C-alpha cells in the first residue's frame, strides 16, 4: 500500500493514523474490549504495571519527604537525618522511597528485556517502545539525581565521578571541541565543581522536571499500550486470551498488593543505608580527601565496571551503539525472529547479572586490585 | 470461707469438672456434642442474634486471653496510652455487640414457639448467666476502668498461680466485689461447659470455612427449582460474606494504622530541648563549614597571596591539604631540598581528592580507582586508571615582613634563595600571579 513515491505528508499522516486510530480512542475499546494473551510468558505482562506501581510509591513517599527535606549544602544532610530520627514514620518513608526506587529500576530493566524478547516493539507498537525507552532513561536519571540529595560523602563523590566521566570525552575531540565536554559538565553542575548550584538543579530535576517528563512519556506509553493491546509475545499461532477488565486488572492489583507488602516489610526491617559503611554516609566534607569505596548505586554497575576495566572510548562507543540500537529496535529488528531476540535478551540479562553481582570479582580478575 | 471457696476451690472444681464432664459427654452422648442448631426452625432473628453475639464474645475473649496468658507482653503494650485506650474502646464496643446479640437470642428463645419446643432449662440458664456476666464486665469496665492494665498485676498472676498448682488468692481477695463476682461467674461458666450447649466451643466447625458448599437437593419435585437456586446462591453468598468481612476488618485496621502514622508524620517532630539542641548544633556546624568554604572563595577572589603554613609546619611524609585559587584541593609537602613541594590533590582520572599520606615509594593514593601518584614527578603508576600527572603548584616564600624571599614557578624553576637559618620563620604562600624574585 505505502510506496516510497507517496508525498512525505501523506506518509506521516498514515503513520499517525495507524498508531492513533480514531475509531479505537474510546473507553470501550481501551478498557472493556482489550484482551490479554495467556501463555507461558504471561508473567511478563505484569512488569509494566509493577513499575508503574513502584513509581506511584515514589510519588507519594517523595512528596512526603519534600515536607521536611531542605536542599542546601549546609542543611540537606541534617534534614535527612532529622527525617530518619525525629519525624514519626520518617525512617519508614525514607526507606520505602529508597527500596522502592531500587525495585522500580530492577523491574524496569526486566521489563525492557522481556518486551524486547517478546518483540513487543513490532509494528504498530513503535511509539510504545520509544516512549518506554525514554521512560527507562528517565528512571535512571531519577536514580542519578536522587542519589545526590542526602549530600553525604558517597553521594557527592559518586556524583563528581559520574559527571567527570563526561569530561573524559574531551581527550578524543580535536582542537577547541575538546573543551566542550567540560562546558557540558559545568552546565549540568551549574558551577566549576559540585556544590550548592548542583544540589539546587538536581533537586529541581528530581522533584519537578523528571516527574513531569515521566507523566508525559507515561501518557503516550499507556495510551499506546491500551490502543494496541499487549503484543502476542510468542510465536504460537493460536493463543488463549482473557479479558483485561476486570480479570487481568484484578490480578494486576493482587501483584501490586504483594509487592507493597514485600517492599514495606523490607523497608521496615532493613534501612537502605545499612548496606554501606558509615564513613560514606557522613556529611560531605569538601576539604577532606575522598573516602575509600566510592561507587555508584548497583543499577549503574553495568556501565561502571566496564568504565573501570576497558578504555574509555570503547565504553562510550559501545554504550552509544547499544542505546541507539535499543531506541531504534522497531526498525532494526523488525524482521528478526523472536528466538533470536530471546537469545539477545538472555545475553543482556546474563551481562547485567554478572556486572551487578560479580562486577567486583570480574574487575579483580582482569585488573588484579581494588577499583 | 465462701470467698476462698469461690476463688480457690471453685476454679479447680470447674476445670476438673469441665475436663471430666467433656470426656463423659463425648463418650456417652457423642451426637449431642454440639450446640444443637435451631436454624431450621427459625433463621431470621438467629442471624441477627448469633452473628453479633459470636463476633463480640470472640473479640472480648481474645482480649482476656491475651492479657491473662501473656501478661508481660501485654503490660508492655498497654503502657502506651494509645494502645490502652484503643483496647478499652474495642472491648466495650465488642461487649455491646455481644450484649445486643445475646438479648436477641434470649427474646427468640422466649417468644418463638418452634424454638421453645427444643429449648431446655439449661439453655435458658446459659443465656442468663452470660447476660449477667456481660453486664458485670461492662460495669467493671465503666466503674473500674483500664482493666486491661490493672489485670496484668492481679488477675494474671492469680490465674497462673492456679495453673501452676500454687493457688494464691491474696492478689484478688481485695479486688472490688464486682470483679470477684465476674471471676466466680466465669468459673461457673467453665463448669457449665460440658453440661450444656456450650460444648460447641470444642467442636467449632472451622472446616465450614473452606469445605465445598453443601448442596441441598429436595426429593420433592415441587422444590426442584428452589434447590437449584440454593446451589448457586449459597456459595456465592458465603464467599461474599467471608471476603467482605476480611476486607472490612483488614481495611479498617489498615486505614486506622495509616491515618495514625500519617497524622503524626505531618504533625511533625516535637523535639525535647536536648534533641533540639543537638540538632541545632549539628546544623550550626554545617553552616560554619559552608561559611568557611565561602570565606575561602572570597579570600581567593580578593587576595594576591594565600597563606598555606609556615615552612616548619610542613612534613615530608604527610601532606597538608589546602585549597588553591581555583577552589581545588591541593597538598603541601616538605620537599627533599628543604623547600615546599605543592601538588594538586585532584586526581586526573575522575577528580577524586587524593589521600595525603605517602607510601613507601613516596606516592599518594587516589582511593577511588587506585592510582598512585609519585609526588616528585606527579606521574601516576603504570597501568593506573589516571594517565595524566598531577600538576605541581607554584609557591612563594615570605618572611615575617611580607617580603618575598624565594619562589617557584609552575614550570618548576626556583628563584631567589633561602637562608637555612631563617628558614623556620618563613611562610609558604600561593600567589595569584606568578612571582619571580631574583
């Protein structure tokens, strides 16, 4: 039907019509008539909703923390400590925010991998996929900006290291261009080194800009998911389906209930900070030396350890390639079989697990020393 | 005499009677081992009476059991005024519920002809005793409140003294008459269990909750249509009731707990003076630190020279941190030539601050990714993540009259010379613009 000779405008119109069919944009089509396939991999259909649930926990607990948090370099650490020590239920809310953040990122990673393996990006679901990848990036940015806010030693130093790695790009650029990464870094920081300006803008990003961006991207994502339904996900020709409303919704809500129970119990029993040695949690001291053991959060290990092990340009080139490929997956893997995609996703999952749990060991084997 | 029989003799009579009587009844009249349902005879007011009565008495008995069996745990809990008040309120509410239910049941026994036909004297006695016991309990709760707290030091030890065969009535002998009457009546009820419908506490049909629904099929063709209806309605209704009860109880608990926590979260902390002082001291310390940083920045903007230390304060092995003109950390050592050695402390890899102590090879360590920098050359060790050397900083030496006597440029060349005898009185500075003395 579509030929390359069509004028661009009509091709764009056709693309939009296919993704946003007017006859489907009503509550009946979006809710009542939606069917969810049932097969061996059906569990993957719960992951997106679960990520959404953890995001909702983040919004609620984040708003509650906002009542007491003070985003200045002199007060930030003390105000966070006061939330944990003096505000009734404050420690629980803060732990819930931290644990649910980690849970959200973990679920998002699995969600990306499973939807990739199930070829959920295939036509007409390209917009679902692209908005989903945008959401995944936003989630990681949430993690990066939120990490700085308690203003303790590990937070500030890990942020410094993270931002400095932008500047390392300069060594590969010729002439005046070599200074540009520095400009970029200082623009993000708001001043030559990480300080009050950085804290202010990370705070603004974390509590205003990123949530707004999330709502926008999530709107597109959810609308597309409801319009086009869940992708079939498997190669089987005939799959059983069940109605989205109310059956799948009720199951979805039960999963949310279990998740809430688990994250609540964990947050009550195990302070997130307990996983780090105390010196890293002291208030940041700009005049002292950097303490040992500065590392990013676990969800950055998959890019942190390669940065430690491989030459910088290899990592930059590799991650740009992977990120670009992921964003363009609907057009690159349009004709790839689900079996191949599953192998790719399993490989990626194995890589994630290896770097997250055994990154340190890998580093020591390859480099022979502490990073 | 009477009092000590009621408090010490009756309990043992009651317990032994209850055990022996139950065994006797189970062996001789096994099929009477239940409450002998009258649901077939009348079911409308039975629901209105039986449901509230059993719900209420279950909650009340659970509270009694918790306080009497685990007095220490319970005493710890009721030490919280919120908990104590909640328990008292819940107990009173449950008693009221049980009272209403029991009254409905009593009226039913007395007014419904079909039920009366199967009512024995013992049934009426049981109803009357329970009614009296509830009234006594409510009166105690109103006249001598906070029984949930005071019972842990009186009634609980008394019960345990009975159970451990060291009967001791001294703890309850002086309690108000109402309480003693409540106690005596309680033992009476225990004694009554095997000889009345109360045996059903030992044969509660819990399996009803999860067994498959029983379908009543009438052999009479006239009833066939209604039997089908029963088969479809009953399980649905039971499931609905069970689910609704669980959801409402769980929901109420959840709502109460959440509301309480949320209320206190937003009410905010009310710190004691000591806590407030500690928090303020902590914040003041951070403010001072922020102030020091700002002062450093202002000083660097305004001053031509920044003082690091006197020459004699510098050490060859342990560096002194200072902040250079670009607000970056740097280290000052005493070099082998007896002159200062100033080197940047900002790692050339990813900008961490290097440590200040030299290792055996005269190197400082960046702890972030393990680069060792030789402070004489600034060079990192082979294979380190850092590739660029740490730059040396220029310095000037001034005497106490603020005269520059010697300096070193950023290129490492020295100007001027230092008289070793006066060296101790000299101070090390960094300069905004490079100084060269001849």
